[in-house]
């Protein structure tokens, strides 16, 4: 990945703030958050509720930087069911171990059924309850895509 100037970086922060519907006063905070993330390889616990996996597929389709570079150089992807080799009890052990350790960014893809919680189960746990449990130990929570955000 090429380097960008400070001016380009602040412009990128402005784009992110605008995309999230934030006021221009949030631009420095967004830029600061991006700098902090870029300086480390933050652990990411990516949970999927009711969704089409389109956001995960979009991540996999990135070209610059490619997804391999993202997950090896920029983040530490602890779990994402679309790309995980682990299934069943092993996948639940990974998710629960990450939640127990804490200090991760929680990414939520897809909607969370609240009126019919049994419509989305992960292991033997309602997704709604899993998200609430995971949110307690997360350093940040990101709604990924329209289904999660709206």
C-alpha cells in the first residue's frame, strides 16, 4: 500500500465522516481513530446476523489493498464466518475465547432480530444475546452495511 500525505489522510477522514453522516467537527476525531487503527493490528471479531454476507464478500473483493494484505498487515481478524475454516464447536470456541479476552473491535454485519430472536441463532445462543455479550468487552463496535446500520 502506498503512503498518503497528511492532507490526503484528512480528506479521507472527511469522506468517512460524511459517509457516516457526521458533522464536519467530527473529522479530526475520525482521522485520529483511523491513525490509531493504522498504527496497530487491532483484533476484529466480525459477527454476522441476518444477512446475505454481501459486506463480507465486498471485503473479499477489495483490490487495493487486497484482502490478504488487510488481514495480514493491517488487522487481526479473529473470526468471520464467511472466511473461517472453523465450524461448529471450534468456531464457538474461537468466538467465546475472543469475547472472554476482550479488547477487540466488534463488527456486526446483518440485522439483529429482536421480535423473533430464535430466527437467528449462533451455536445455541440467540444472536441478539451474543451481540450484547460481545459488546460488553469490545473497545469499539462497528455496524457493517445497511442491514446492520438501519
